[in-house]
C-alpha cells in the first residue's frame, strides 16, 4: 500500500509539474545484455549503411558515425544522397553542419529536425546512435519478444521483435526487428516493415568502442 501511494504521489507530482508520464519501459535478455555492455563504453565509431523507403521514393546512404558520452555525436555521409554532408550534435535541439561539395567549408547551425539535418524518413543524428536504436524498442508501446536468429551479416545474433501498438509513431512500421550480436551484444542490423515492405534497413558495420575520442572531435 505504501509503495502504491508513493507511485500515485509521484505521478501526481509529474502532472502538476507539466511533465509527461514515463514511456513504457520493457526489456528482453538481449536488451539487458546490450545495456550492461553499453555501461562500459565511453565512446564508439561505426559505419551505418541505411536504406529508407517512403511511398515510391528510396534513399540509400552510408554514414560514418562517432559518439562520446554523455551526448556528443558526429556524422558524415560518405556515399549516397547528400554525400559529403555532415553534422555535429552536442545535445539539445540544434545541429552544427555543412553540406557536401563546394559548400563543405560553410558551417551553420540548424534545428535538430531541420530538413537539411534529417533523412528522408525524418531520422535525426541522435536517432542513429546505437543506444537510441535499442531504446526505441524499449520505449515504444507494443508487443516485445526475442528469439535466436542465426547469423546476420556473418555475425551470430539474437533478434528482438516489436509489433508497435501505434505504427504511426514509428514511421508507419507494423513490425520492427533488431538483431543484436551474441558476442558484443551491440546492434548488427535494424529492419522496419510496413506490412511486407521494408521501409528502413540499417546495418551497423565496423563498430569500434572506447577508441579515445575527446570533445575536440565534436566541433560545434
């Protein structure tokens, strides 16, 4: 009874303060293993190969990603649409970025969700971070499960599957599948479906952790 009353009082305080109730937090053994592994990671780099589909349009890109705790991220589009463009996020709602080509020397700050700073489906720089990819599965309401998946891109994996209660909250995805390495517990691949159509396919390649990044690597 005491614990229940404390929970009610906490919820009432949040409402009074104008804050939303916390999102649904669910987990599976594979997600818990990721969180344990991530706790010992201070920074990382990886290559993100991404395919997006929206209506009759597609976008294929490869990004070079860098991240350092608590909230520094940098991306560069190394191939595909927008090649040469990049951005730095240092927390908050702005991105410092540049376009490719002859405009690469001109940097400007834009909103996190500015059309120049997002992908075709609206994904931002922090949306591509490993911990936020996994976090989407934890916080999106729906049915969450996991099972052995065999090798994905040559890596033995476990698949976490989410069937969202509200597909509109996940770009219309009716089924989301995340493959986590059985060895490192880090994401290997993330695929979102709308019915039988793949609307997002992300591969996380050449992941390197604790490489010694500093804040100087994230000029904002």
